[in-house]
């Protein structure tokens, strides 16, 4: 079971990285560049899911620098500046990116969105009183739930582009479903 979860996690990461250049956001339209919502994401997997769903509708920025650990990250002034003007910050929560609360406060971002709606959270020790395992993005089904939560937030921020957001969400979910089928067939 653990090997299958790891294989799925690697597959999701590969699909996200490989599909990014092919299906990533299109260049911003000149007339809408100033009016696009700005959304931050604390870690790369969350950033990649959000930008796949946002398409050209919103600017999605990554907060955690490459190579940094979300467990030990201390926000810098440049991280605060990069988040300034954001409408929302997408977070994993459950202790993984608690630093985001201070960061959002410093950047005057009033809305933090924990993206675990619809995710069956596992307990680290398996018992109800044990802490939640915050690495819940490591499955395709949870990635789908995260994408739906991101889409809901994006629709709230850009309700006039809801149809477009639903289209990019549907395309992303279809790619994840294909990756899940391919992974199952390879097992």
C-alpha cells in the first residue's frame, strides 16, 4: 500500500511538471492584466494545481522558494512583497505551512483558504486523536479535491470568468483521471 501511494505521488508530481509547459496558463491579455486576481500558494504542488485551474484568469504565485522546506521555512521580506496585493492565499494547513498566517498578515492578505475540503485526511498514527498527516496532496484523488477547492475560490474572485474556470478545471481533472488510469494499468 505504501509503495502504491509513493508511486502515485511520483506520478502526480511528474504529470504536474511535464504538463505545466503544455497546459499552463496562457499569456495574460493586455486589457485584463491589471484586473486579474492574484492568488498565492504556499508550496509547489498546491501552486501547480492552482495555476492549472486558473489558466489565464488569475496570477498564481509560489511562496516557498525552490529547495526550501515547508516545515522550516521562515518568511522573508521578499516573500511578503511577492504576496502583496494577493486576494487570497491557498494553504495546506495542519502544521505544514502555519508560517503562512504571519506571512498573509504581513502582506495584508485577509483570506487564507485551506484546500483540504473533500479530502479524507489520514491520521499519522491511525488513531482519531493523532495529528493529521499534512501531506494529503500525494494522491490523484486528493489532487482532484484540491483542484475543486481552488476553482471555487477562483470563481469567487473572478465570477465573471466562472465558465472559463470550470473549463480549465474540467480539463485538469480529465488529465488527472487519465494519469490515474495509466498508473493503475501499469500496476
